[in-house]
């Protein structure tokens, strides 16, 4: 069993174990802070991983992504403010439960559901990824280029409110990534004679600008408009209602399993993330329920469904990354950078070239789930109260400074700090005008690989661009992209007031 | 500003960006015998950006929305510029007075921008915060401190 090798590899590395434990705690705390996503936390902590071995670095960031998704439910349940977009559906039943004195029960339900969903997703990743990789290893540059195009089109069209602006976000990200020396000819591209731009823009300051500096700008405006997230707990604590009973747990089992399946399926699709999964699962379970009228008033199933689904996304969202080298989510895109920093090429061959590392990462994921489950089950109310006592108007200035030193420390470059600041403004404008920051970042990470596959394909081809429609797998991926945009367009055109 | 006008303006801005991208792409030196050279991908992306910008303008005209943007958070230029100004000031201060002092100054400024009342407590928070950041990043993680005038390490060495 490969996963047992993974556990052996993980347990032979005490630093990695320490960082998995740290990640479980950091993820929960950061996830519980409204506005600050797991991706933002990962961006700020990315420079720390430069000092670590590959397993510790990857496990640290991967587990923060998992526990961050769960942490979002704490703020959703206790403060009626989702810590992350993935927890927005948890508020619908979680907060009414907290208001009626069942905060402990809601948090324990969220923990059990998150752990169930995450383990299901992780198992699908462990067994599915190897199977898919054994097939995709035979793909050549034309197939890869079609996969990249499919990913651009699907992510651009489904990730944001508007199809056009989503695709434009991917185009912006792709263009920005091409700045620097051409990897094949060594020619300078769009550098405007700046020496710093010759090596291209680095991922870390870009991430920090787009996710962290932008969030500080948004929060300071919210503070001025007095809509700042008031993090006072609405929970009236009732010790008798703090338990998740066995009868309630049994009632939640089918809900959690079905929602985990929904989340896992959505997780495999590039661009569709936890925020989509939680609402789809909540809606589906409510549709199936006999007690529809009780949904939204504070029932455990209403917490279990979105929490299972949003955490089930985590594992399967790594499948496109590990089998094709194409990240399907922002966190996966950041992990690509970490793999490359440590000299590991992501793609189907990774299961043979870095076998121990990959299965060690899977083992770290499973261990991280158990750890955040234990912390969440016994400590979530305490973490919630702790966060409720710290004012966001103190937290955000510190986040601003952390962002700057994180941007600087990656290459000891003040130019990178300037890049983070500039992309903070870009990210703010993107958010204000409904462009998609995740689509921008994913395209930034993917574009260089796409360009390489494109040029290699054209060099291989005797018929120019026709090479992309001469191979069945390549055509299939292109058709999937067209179909997804088509379905989304039909949905939008049917609703007259919806943005295209 | 109505949503239609706003969307059309966004489309126009995107087209201008696309034109700038195209100009930059055309400036790339390339071998005339290599049709798939470094210019190809940026040119295609620039062309697509202009095309989608135009599509955005057309959609805004042909399919106008009804809502205006009054529901969104109002833009506060003074606050926005203050945060960006704090960032720019940080970059310059960092080079001239080093990490510790620049962090203290910018942290105090940011705490005030976030409407914390100026008090002894705020100053203690800023001083302790700056010290913790300095110890963690500069002393423990060995991040390069470019300070030339007021290096904390130099002062410590001098005291030592």
C-alpha cells in the first residue's frame, strides 16, 4: 500500500509532523477571521517554507488549506460572518443554532461533517489520482495545450459572476506571466528595459498583493462605512446543548456522505471551488428533505451538508494538479510554485519521480484532518471566543505589515514589495469591477506551461494549428471547454438581468 | 454612474489595456524566419483582450442592467490613497532607517488609519508589535535588513 509508505515517510520526518500540527492550528485561526482566506494565509506564510524540506513545506501549506476551510465555519456559526466564502452556506442554519444556545452542537456538527467530507475527498485523491495519472502520462504537447485551454476557458467562465470578465481575468493573468525572458529564445518580453522584470514577476508578491493588500483596502473602507465585521458572539452558551447526540449523528450520516460526493465531484472540476460546493450540497439536501420548512431555522443537517461538501473539495481539487500539472484552485496554484521551488516537476510522472513525497503529502493530509478535527471538536468554542475578543481594527494593520515582510523576504527585494503594493491596487479594482482574482492567479501560474505546449505542438505539426483537432484526446478536452461555456451562456441568457 | 455606463467604461479600459499589451508584444525582437517565436503568444493574448473588451462594451450597450452601483461600498479615495501611501512610505523608510523603525512608524500609522484612538495603549501595541516582527523576521529568520543609518543590529552591537 503506497499510502503506508507515505505514512512511514511522514513519520520519519519530525519537522514535517511539527508543521502539520502548526498548520492545523494556524488554518483554523486564520479561517475563522472574516475576510482572510486560507489562500491569503498561505501567501503570507509561503516564504517560511523556503527554509523547509519539500515534504514539510508542502504538508504545511496543504493542511492550512484544509483546516482553513473548516475554520471558516467557526465565524459563520458564532458571528454570522463567514470566515471564508466556503462557509457562507453554513451560516444559514449554524447561526440560528448558536442564537438558540446550541453553538457547541453546531460547532461539533461542523467538525464531524468537515472531517467526514475531507476524508472522503482525500481517499478519492489517493486512489483516483494514481489511476488517472497512469493514463495521462501518455499525453503529448497538443493534448496538454488543449487541457490548458480547457482549464482557462472553464475557470474563466465559471469562477466569477460574469463570463466575459472571468475570461478577461485569465487573459490578464496569462499576459502578466509572460513578462520576462522568453524561456526558449532568451529574448526580453514586455520588460520595458527594467532589469528587475527580466526574470519575470514572482508569484509570492503577486499573491500577497491580490489577496492580502486588497483585503486590507476593502476592510479599511468597511471600517469607515461602519460595516466592519463585528465579531461579537451571538451565542448564548447552554452546556446542555453542546453535545452532538448519537441520534443526530446517525441522521447526519447519509447527508454527510451525499454532500461529500457532491463536494468531491465539484472539487475535480477546475475553477469550481468550495463556495460552489457548499451551496449545491445545501440546496440538494434541502430539496431531498422531508422537513424542508425546518431548514434555515437551525438544524444539524443544515450545518452538516455544506461543511461536508466544502471540505470534500480539498483532496479532489489536487487531482488535476497531480495528474495533469494543471491547478484547479488557488491553493493548488500556490502549491505548484512550492513544487517548482524545490525542483519538482508537477504532472503525471510525479507518482514515479517523487513517489515518497506525494504519498507523504497524502498522509500529511489525513493526519492534518484528524488534528484539526480534534482541535475543532474540543477547542472551536474557545478559538471563537478568542477571536471575538481581538478587534479587527488591530488585526488588519498587523496583516498589512506581515504581507510586506512576506513579499520582501522571498527574494530580499524591495521591488517585490512594490509589486505586492501595485497588485494590491489591481486586486482592489478587480474586486470592485467583478473580475476574478482566482482566475487571474491560476492563469498566471498556467500560462508559461501553456505557451510551451503551444509552441512545441506547432513545431511538431505539419499542418499548423490543425494538430489540435487531429488528436482525439485533444479534441475531447477542447469540446469540454466549449460545452462548459455553452451551458453557462445558456443559463445566463435565460435570466435577462444576469451579467454575461 | 449607471451599471450600463460603468460596464461600457470597463470594456473601454480593457480595450486600452489590450492595445498597450499589443504595443508591448509588437516591440519584442524576433527572428523573422520563426513564425512561432516569443511574440506569438503575447500577440494572441493582446488580440483576445481587445476582442473581449469590445464584447464587454457591446454587451453593456445591448443588454443594459437596471441596478446602479449605489448598493456597493462607496469608494473612499482618501483612505485608499492613505493605505497605498503607507505602503510607499514603508518601502522608502525601509531603505533609509531599517526594518524596526519603519515597521514602528507604519504600524502606528496603520493603527490610526483603522480608527484606533491615539493612546498609550496604541503606542505600546505598536512598539511591541514592531519588536516582535523584528525579532521573528530579522533576527530569527535572517531576512536581510537593508538599514544603513539606524540598523538595530548595529545599535545592539554597539551597546554590546
